[in-house]
C-alpha cells in the first residue's frame, strides 16, 4: 500500500516534472523566534523571483522539542505537504531515513562549510541536511551596570554570582524592584539540556555520554556544577526561570531587567533594535568557566539546517530551495540582519559582516570549541537521554533531591536505557 | 449503549405496544443510527483497535508497517540474569507510568470535586428568578466555549511571573509581596492547572446541573415552604436527592474528560515527572521518543483504566442514563 502510493507519487512527479520545473508550490516550516519569520520571508521572496516557484512558510512553535514531535509525526505519515524542513543540529541521526540525500546536489558547496558541521549532518554516508547557520551561546552582560559598580566581566561562575548579586541588590535598592541578576533557560525542555551541559562541561564534568558511548554524568564535578546552578535560583535568578525558554529570558533581558543573560547569538541583533531598552548598553563574552580540574568555558553547539522531505512532490525544486537557504548569500544576509553565525568559513573574514556584527568574527573560536550534545553516540535514543537529563537537572534546581542523588539516579536510568548498546 | 437505553425506555413506558410495530420502529432506528455507527467505527473503533494491536508489537514510528508481534513484552517482560536474579521490565512495573497514573487520578479527583461543588452553587444561583438571567446564563458559558489550548496559552501569559497580569494585580492590591512564579515549580504549576481547569469547566457542570434542577417539580418546594422547613434542609433533603441523577451523569462526563487531560498540562507546566499525566507521557513515548509500541501500550492501559473506572462508578453510583434513579 505504502509502496504503491510511493510509486504513484513518483509517477506523478515524473509526469508533472516538466510543468513543475516551471513553477512549484513549496512549503517550508520555521519555528524561528524574534523577527526570524520576516527575515525568512524576505529571502523566500528573492527565491520566488529567481526561480518562479512559490514558497509558503508554515510557522511552528519555537521549542525544538515541540517541533520535533510534530515533524516526526508528519514524516511517519508520509506527509507531502511540507517540502523543506528546518532541522536542529541534533536531529540528523533520528530522522535520517525520512530525508533525501543531499550529497550529490551539494557536492560543489559542501567544502565551503565547516567540516565538523557537515559531519554532524552526515549519517552513514548520507548528507541529511545542509547547514543554514550555527549557534553557540554567549554571556550577555550589561556594560553600563558593570561600569557603574566597577565590576569586570566575570570569568568564572562564582564571580558571576557575586557580581550579579551585588548589582541586583544595588539596583533594587535604587528603585528597580524587578532587577534580576541572571536569566537563562530553566524550563524542562531541550534548552535546559544545552544550559546544563555547559555548566557540567565548564566544571570538567564530561558531556553526559562520551563519544565512545560510556555514561559519564555521575561524577563529583558534575554534582558541583549543578549545586552551583541550584544556588542561583531565588538569589540571582528569579524562581520563574524554571519555566523560561529562550524568549522568556530575552523578554526579561530586553526590558532592561537583568544584569546577565545566557542566550544564543540571535538575541544580539534584537537587543540592539530600536524598541529595546538595552540598546547599546550591552556586550557579549564567552560563558564563565567552572572550578576544579578540567574547568573551562564551555558552549553547547547548536545550529539549524535545511533538509528535504523524501515525500516532497517537487524534490528537485525543494533541493534548490534547500541549497538556496544554506547558500553563502543567504548566510551573509542572515549574519548581518539576524546575527546568526554562518557555517561557511570564508564569511568570518567578510568585511561587511565584521562591520555590522562585530560579535561574529570573534565567535569563530567559541563555536569551534563548542561541546556537541550526545546525539551522535545516543543515536535514536537521544531524545530520551536528553529528557532524562533535563528532568534530573530540573528536579535539582527545583529543590527535589540533591544533585548527587539525582545524578546517581540518572546514571542508573541511562544505563538501563542503553542496554547492550546505544 | 444509546441503542439499549432508547429501546429500554420505549419498552418500559409502553409495554403493551404491538410487537410488530416495535420491531419496525427499532428497525427504522437502526437505519438512522447506521451512518453514525459507521462513522464511529472509522474514527474511533479502528484507531482504538490499531493502537491495541500496536501495543503487542515492536513497531516504531519510522517503521509503522514492519512491526513484529512480541506478545505482552511491552506490558511485562522478565529476564533471568546469570546470577539467578530475575529482572522485570515493561509498562506494568514502570515507576514513571504509575507516577503519571497517580498524577492523573489526583488531578481528576480534586478538579472534579471542586467543579461539582462550585457548579452546583452556580446552578442554584442561575435557577433563581432574576432580571437578566438569560444573559448571565449565556455569559457564564464563555470559558467553556474557548478552545482549551487557547485558554491555556492565555492563562500562561496571565500567570507569567514577570509580565503577567495576575502578579501585577495582586501586587497592587497588596496580596503578595513579590512576584510569584506560578508555573515554574511543579507544585504551584499543578495548582495553576487546577485553577484554569475549574475556571473552564465549571460552566459545563453548572449547565448540566441546572438542567436537572429545572426538572424538579415546583410543588415540592411549595409543600416544604408551607411546612416551614429550613432552606438548608430543603436543599439536602429535597433538591439534592432529586438532582442526584443529573449530577452523577455530569460528574462522569467530567471524570472521563479529566482522566485524559493533556493540553493544560502540556502548555502550563514544566515538563517534569511531578506533573506528567498519562496522556502526556504516552504522547512523549509515541512521538518524541523512539518507542511507538510502548506508547501504544500506555494508551491502551489509559483506555482500560478509564473504562474500569467508569464501569465501577456506574455500578457503585447506580447511575442510569435515562434520567431515572434505581
């Protein structure tokens, strides 16, 4: 039955091929935040003019966890309504079977991208998705407030806590009762996995599951990292941070109500927008390091890619769209207008980008040292691993059990989940 | 069930009717019901049977048609280790699942009890004669008419700790001293879900009870009035017994609904073990994780739990759906 409809679809696309080459109706999903949808539209307008195709954006929720559930369902049902998916960097191993191999179509351009990103999107030799932009978070800090209190940019998490506390209390005493020291993403979702992985890694506590598949999370450094994070809740971070995703933390930050924020580069451009209360008052730095052996600044590797559904009725035009969205041109525009980090090496030396977004050339190093989430070793079980990890962290932050107890339990659950092999 | 109830009512009220007439009436009824039954079989019966089938296989979402029959292994499975120790696995011994069952049952009991009490009060008020009663009756239904996902999102913004209107309001009124993060911790999040659920479904409860109240004959009250019975006593001795059948039916509808709560929890609470309900956890296994068959087993068990609870409730509560009382 499935085979039949597949053949039918192939026949249909073959017969319609001549017509479709002229103009196809394509659909692309986007869960972008801020003014991301507007930007995407402006780029798609260019694509429409150049190729004569028509492209519709299907807006999605911004949470990557929510998006994944929906996409998996659509792809399992062989949905032909969506041609091009925007995929998170961690999805490739889980959705590889449902996307077209782009290796042939992109053979001329893959060399331009960072090899590590291309590698992350290659599953068993199949190029599942083309990178659209990469992501590595930053510590956003308020220049004006740090100057006012004579503080320097914190290099370690304890420095950050001390500075945040002092500035927050000072500002509150001065009349801004809503001032918070530090906001991040504490809701129980994929974002917390990113934040907590940074804490653990910055304390030299490994990366949950190492590249060889061994489970490393239950160690004293990881415990220290989570205990440190727990001490922020209710002191420098509002209790509500436990329900914040990216946009909620940006909301607090952009109203001028936070000294520090952990967020992705997209917030840089938006924070400098005309409607922002912190325009021109902030800067970014690498995230602080932890303490103890192996401590260093750590940033979780993020990033989004474009993939073509194998159920697309116009695969050729859809591949063109994917190539377009990952092209040097669009990535440059994206860097300038959205402060998204390009995946094309040459763009880090681009004069226009350096001028309008001085943060980007500096970020090359940060993202090259970024920590990948364990999606490669955990394979199809990654989502469950991540869910177990963020639950353990969320429990710890909400005061349900100590970090040591929760991580021990997590180790047991991960071992059970792993079974003989991932 | 509907067919039985109708047929039962027909035969009970008119026992002496000619057999043939009854037969043709029932036959005609069957023809009218047939399209509905077919529709139900397609949209409810088939998916249900398929889910039950999937729960006995090792199907995953990326291979829907190639799952193999594995018997009860999703429900209960055991392996004997080399040391001779036997390890059990599967849904029936999964603490995460039973935790979700407990969360759901607790939520259902608390919310439905409160809704019944408040719904009864609202129904009593609406049953009284006053000017503009029609408008009030219509207005009170608004929360029920808003799609749950919309009201959940609306409330999540109202409950937001930094920009939420509720914190602002309570701060100005001096009820709280600092901004409360309602949806951040699991405990307050569950309270928030309860508040929103009660806000939303009390009108439904009130409407069903109101319908029951209007069936109560006026002369009973007049008799009580003439005898000089205290109004509180009238409520407990006259009103309550007479509306009991309506209340029981309303409660079961709400209970069925509450047991499969999903949207409010999904939108309003952090995705943590202390708030996950049966529907939330089975959706997670079905789509987010690579455990379609396991999620199907959870859905099947969810169905069974609700079915057993309903049967028990009908049996113990002596509920009848034809409006009479046993």
